[in-house]
């Protein structure tokens, strides 16, 4: 059996009600949220509330 997983940043998941559906549509079986990471400025194009995330 083949399974597919993905890593996701917290800001990609919180406040996005469609995130779980999007992972399911991509046939992803497991999602590992990144609880801690170095500071970053990233685009979050799929998130409905923002296009940028600044963390750190």
C-alpha cells in the first residue's frame, strides 16, 4: 500500500476551512504540521484570508 504525506505550516491551516478538503483532493493521507520553525516570510497563496505569512 502506498500512502502520501505532506508537511504544512500552521499558518496554512489555521483559519482555512478548506485546507482538509484540499489535502484530501490531492490524495494525501497524513499531514504533519510544523509547530516550530525558523523565522520566515512566505507566500500562502491558497489561504483565503492572507497571501503572506511572517513567522519567527
